[in-house]
C-alpha cells in the first residue's frame, strides 16, 4: 500500500480509498475476518479495517480476495460487459467470486461464493475447513504437490527426480509444470487428474 501511495503521489493521482482482499469470510460492514480461513488460520478474527486505519487516513474497504478479483474482472477485465459471471482463484486454495445481475454476490454471512469447498467426493479427503472431499483438496496447488509426492517413488524415470535433486521438500507446482512441459508422464497424469476434478467443480458451479 505504501509503495502504491508513493507512486500515486508522484503521478499526482488522487486516492479515494484503500481496498484489500483477504482469504476467509470477511464481514463487509466491519472489515473483520469472521469465518473459515483454513489456509491462513492466524488471520481469523483479524479486523483488517481497524488495523489498516491505524496506518492510513483513507477509507478502508475489505472483502474476500476472490470476491475482489471477480469485481475487478467485472469492472476492468475479462468479465466486463457481462451481467452474470463465475470466477475462480487457483493457488494455495480455491476461491470463488460470483457476479449476479451485475452485482457482486456475497450470500448468507458473506460466505456465498466459497466454491473451493463444494464437495466433489463425499467419501474423499478431509479438508482444512473441516469438510470432506472439497474441490480444494483435489485441484489446488498443495493437492497437486501431494499427489505427485505420493506417486513419485513408483516413477523412477520421472524428470521430477532430477529437478528436485532427491529432496521431496523442494517439490513445487512450478517444478511439476516444468516437468510437464518436458513431457514427463507423471507430471502430465497428476495435472490432468487435477483438471478433471476442476472441470467437474466448475460444471457443478455453473
């Protein structure tokens, strides 16, 4: 924020407020992270509005990060001009943002678009949110890494062994996708499986 304000000051851009997106269920009125924030549990009950107001003298607005992404795409990006939009963020978790009839949808208790926590396998893996078989457990970055680690000992010829230099702790999604670009069979299998799960989740959400 400080860097952005410095650039704005240099370019004589007037700032009307500060918007911040965070994982978790964010109360729009108070700015507090009130609900599930399984990938950053230390953020639970943090009031972003109050905290940032102690540093900056602008109006502060806080919302879920995927909601903010959907709003930005609707205003300026790929979703501009559309009245109904479904957005997903893919990374450490899977977030969702929904535009309905031109308005950002929050749902009950600001948790209406947690698409990463729809169940796609009711007898599946336990999620950090407490649910079972959530999409996030099958198609997020950590899920891809976990599935690769599980299969790697069985695939002695995989390029991934060379890329991680025998150290499983070095394994990342970047390395897996790098191996896939080199036509590594294991990397392709894991990525394709994650895409199948992701496709099922998107189809259900649509």
